[in-house]
C-alpha cells in the first residue's frame, strides 16, 4: 500500500484492513475518553 488511494482503487483486502484499523482507533479513543470521565467523576466526589 503505497501512496493515497480512494477506497474504490483498493483491493478488498486493503479496504478491510483500513476499515479495521479505523475501527480500532475509534474504539481506543472512546475507551480512553470513558476512563478519563470516570476518573474525573471519582476524583470530584472525594
């Protein structure tokens, strides 16, 4: 995978890999946001 391509120019394997990586990044960022909001709530109650 060299250079930037539109999804239409990618093979099906490349498309699946790119979507999977994007999904993982979104899930990680949501998990980090949830952890930080829980920590903020816990520290404000003390």
